[in-house]
């Protein structure tokens, strides 16, 4: 995920239910006297004690589940609000174990370059956006991916300069690990041929040594530091906008993977003011401004459980698409390149050691096999030193693994925090990057489960779409949304439907130390659930990504209805 989201978020500029049933969904529990509600006539599924359980009705009082029932109970008290689910499917609220809420909200206010077909088309989209938003001081966007273009090479400032000679433009790559700037943006940032990249970053230069406009990883900060900041009030509006949009796709909780101390305070204010439509479990990014003091301030959970902070996020390397993922051996398609380690080894160890010693769960971004091995080496030593075996430390992405490293997840009680849609997005370039042999340990979800690992699933939005049904589909079919390739990409590493749902519900909750209140539908837990159109367990797997969310409930209240 983008390094700009860590330090510079402030700097980013600014099926169907009947009408009567929908009205009941919205009003049934919001009146002051509606304490207990029973939703019946549903195809209900939850995973309790590791096994799939089915039910047809669920009753909850205020925000807590009273019970789930195989059949509609008799002798219902007249004070209970009844809602007919009309035979639709009811699931636990889905949990994205790795997303970026503020960045996603900002992406809704920027140029969308996802699936642009060429450098020229990307520039055309920027032009169209600018015409509709002439008041913005900077033009920003994200989502371009040169691997999908006819010529697989980075774009340049020159193509932007033709249309934007006087307006600064900065566009993030789809993985957030590279940025594309025009000459005006570079001039405002003071970038010249003599500018050196910071540790953990790279400035792409041409044969004459002139910056081309592409900045990798930490080098992006040279540009983003010059972008005017958003106010706290603007940031809170963006966060709420993002959370409402996440509720629409069936997400009731998100692990926000890398925020600053300032953003933790913004979430605390939103939670206090009851303005959070879904739950957020935040990871403090190390290092970021004031991180030591924020760790010393201690962990936090709001009274209503909508916001929690008990973990940190550390980034060890970059991404595979931009060849920033740190590999043991050279990239197969670029000999002499092994990727980028974003920290000196002693600094990485210090961040991990400090957080573990203070009782925080440590979640380390590692995509390349070298970064994963290095992370495990530190974990093995520092978990024992800190006595934090029960903290369920995580590796975020765990994307390219040496086969010998796969058993270490279970051995060290480390969670593999994966993003299923990364595999279906990367399938056209992964073998080019790492070769067939190393691919045996890449996106290896079945191998992880077979070795006793626990998997938490997510999307890494806005790198990938927010819709969790895309991730469920990719987990089960190993196909993209055009159902390619036939039979699935490395299909032997696919998950079953139960395993996939588990990774987006109870195991994602477990990865956030919240399995006691979230992730399954059973008495005493929070009433977080969704109604969807199709039965996840009987529909054709190729269509899972098309499933529609009809309603999303969080803490016993509807936060979205279709």
C-alpha cells in the first residue's frame, strides 16, 4: 500500500426487497421503543466453532444477538419487531482485514485510473477530470498499471506536460508503491537531475540523468510533501464518506492498515460523536510522526466497540508490480534487481521490538520472499524476548514465500493476512517477475492452511476494489471477474467456500483480537450481519462476485439498505 498514505494523508487534496420491507428494515429498530427484533425467513449461515451452521431466523436486542433459530420460534412476544427476510441469504458482517479507509475516501475524490488501457488513455482521463474539477490546486489520481498497457514501461512526465504545463499532477500506481508526476509538480518539489532518492526509494531517470516523473516508494514523499494538507474536519468527512461506501458492499468492519497518531485521534472523535457507520480496527504506522508517544499513550477501544487501536503496521518492502518487493534472488524479468528493503535491518528490528515490548500486535508488510524471511527471522527472536506469543502477530500480504517459510506461521502463531484479489490481478505478471519455480510459494493459500496457518482475508483497498465478494470469488475460483483462466490460476491453492467465508469473518475477527464479539452470529455477540440476494453456498462459483448486498446492519442497526 502507498507510503504516501502513511505520512502524507493530510497532504492529499482535497434481489430486491419490496419498498415496504426496506422501510421496515430502516425503521424497525430505530425507534426508541424497538429494543428486540426478529428477522425470519432467511437462509442464514455462520461459522461457529470452525463449522458451518445454518439457521432461518435471528433475534437481537439493541446491539446484541439473543439467539439464532433453525426455524421461526413460536410464542413470540408482541413487543418484538418482526421482519420478513423474504428468503434472502443472511451472513455475518464481512470483515476486511487489510484496507486503507482514508486513502479510499480520497480515491473517491480523485481521478480513477484503474483499468486504463494505455498511458494516453490515462492522460485523457486526467484531462476529463480536470475539466470537471477546475478549482483544485493539484490534480491527483491513482490506479494506473503499466503492466496492462501495450508497452510495459513506466509513463513519463512528458505526456502530462502537454496538457498540464502549469498545473501540478501526481498520480499513484495501482499498488500505491509508485507515483507519476508532471514537470510542474517536480518543479514545486525542487526535483532536479541532482536530486537523490531517500533510503527506501528510487527516482527513475533517463539516459541523461533527468527524472522521468516516476518515483518509487519513499521517493514519492519528495512530491507529496508539497501537496496542501486537508484540515481535520475535511479528513473526518472523507473517513465517514469512505465508511458509508464500505457498508454498501457488505463490510461491517475494517482493519485500517497503517494510520498516523493524528488519524487515530480523528477516529476517536468520530466514535465519541457516534459518527462511525462501521467498525474500524486501526494499525499505527511505524515510523510516523509521534509514533513513540502514541504507543506510550496506550491501547484504546471505544465504549461501543466501533473503534479499536491495539496494533502497529510496519512496511518491510515494496510491491511486486513495481519490482519493489524484496527477493532473495534477482527478478526473472530484470536481472540485477532484487527489490527494495524499506528499512535498515537494525531499524526494522527496533520498530518490531519496541511495539512488542509495549504489548502491541505487530503487523508487518512483506511481499517478496526476502522480506518474508527477514520478518520471520525478527519475529522468531523478538517474540520470544517479549513473551508476546499470544499477540497473534501478522504478516501482511505474505505474497511470495519460500516453501521453508510456510510452516513458520503456525510455529510462531503468526497470522497470514492475505488479499485474494491480488492473485487474480497479478496472475498475468507474477511468473514474469519471479519465474515458475518461485511461483510455487506465491499466493499459496492452500499450502498455508495445510501447514496449520490461520488466514485473514482482505482487499488492500483502494489498491483493489472494496467489494468483499470479489475476494470471496477469487479465493474460491482463483479466477478474475472474466472467469479467466479456465480452471483457475494455480487452482490447487484455492479455498473452499467455507474456508473463504471463514477468512472474511471469524478468522478476520480473530486477527484483530475481536473474535469474542465479532465474526460469527451467536448469542452474546454483536448484531453485525448482511442480507444478500444469492445463496453463497448454492450459487455458481463463477457468479459469486456479482452477488448483491441488500442490507447491512451494524450493532443491531441498518446502516445501508438497497
